[in-house]
C-alpha cells in the first residue's frame, strides 16, 4: 500500500500548507483592520497604511501572470532583480538618507555637518545590523543559497520561503511608513510609488521562483501575494514610531535606509549576479535607479 499512503501524506501536507497560509492571510488582514482603527488620530500613519496597501496590491498583481505564463528565463529574472535593486537604491538615497540629513541638521545634536552625518550614519548601521540579526536568528530559505538561520531544518520549506520573503519586504514597509512620517506629501508619495512599481516584477519573480522549485502554480501565487501583506504592517509601525517623537525622525529614516541597503547587498544583487547575467542585472539596476530618481525629484 505504499502508493495510497504517499498520496495521503502528500494531500495532507498540501492541505495543511494551504490552511496555514489562509490563517496567516486572515490574521494579517485582521491586524491591518485593527491598525486602521488605531491610527485614525495619526494622519501620517493613515497615509502610510494606504501607501503600504498599494505596495502590497502591486505585489499581488505581479504574481497573477504566473497563473498563465511559463517560468521566465533566468536572464529576465536577473534583469527584474536588478531593476528592483536600482529602485531601492535610489529610494534609499533620495527619499530616506537626504531627508534624514536635513532632519538631523535641524536637531540640536546635528547642528553641524559632522553631527548630522554621525547621526544618520549610525542609524544606517543600526538598520543593517538589525536585518543581519534577523537573518541569523530566523530560519529561512533562499531560492539559490538554500537554508539559513537557526533551526531551519525543523520547518517546512514553504514556511522557510515565507520567512525569507518577509525579511525582504519588511524594510520596504518600514521605509514607506517612515517616509510619510518624515517627508512632505509629494516626496513620500514618490517613495511609495517607486516601491510599488518595483513590487510588481518582484511579485512575479517570487511566484515564478517558487513555481520553479516545485510548488504548485496556485500555491506559488498565494505565497507571493501573502508576502506583500507585511508592507502595510511595517508602514504603520514605522510611521507610528516616528510620529510620536520628532527627534526620532533622522534615526528612523536612516534605520529604514540601512535595512533596505542590507537587503539590496545581501539578497538582491547576489541573486541577480549568480547565474552569469551580470550585464542584464546591472542594466536593470541602472534603469530602476534612474526611474526612481526622476520620480523622487520631479514629483
């Protein structure tokens, strides 16, 4: 009876995985609703929740072509990874670091250039160290590098991928939230729009990569969609923390920039350069950087 037993176990695993994903989705949606009710008195947090929600929707839209399309070529995937890295790099520079320096100069501790640079530089390093700690402590699985973190062998591969995607998307949500708390409306909108634009190909690549390593088409799309829901949560957390104390503004902006820089250097660029398509990945990075720069300076 080995055949039926194997089939039963396989069905049970799929059912448990889908049930777990459904519970996670409902929990995140419920958390978003509670956060929406809790931030009515904070305009920046409300704007951050909307901006993060748009980014999550963009991620979900990006996964839909996987339902019909075949797996994209490695060259296309690397180009899209590079494009996302370029958008995030420009967002770090123009939407986070530059406003952080302005806010630091306006504070009592950063009234001179060295003081402002020290504050923002320290915040950037703290953001990178925080993501490094999460990367070391939480079990997760990369599409190419395999499993990392503590006790990853005890979790299903699906959840290892989910944790890895959450680690990737959380800094984007924090950046959106801190951006709305610390920037004027148009600059914060540019940041949210830029992140949402790069989330479309990112959602496609994530779902396609899951499909390529053996997940069912529908499950790959579901995980890709769920991965974007962490962004509105991170956005509200970032905006709420900064809104309570203006002195935290340069620290929050720098922290979000450092977290994004860690993801770019530790995750996206290595992934895009590992399969021999460095020129296409670099071209995508430059295109994404220029697009985000124009958005940030023109809006």
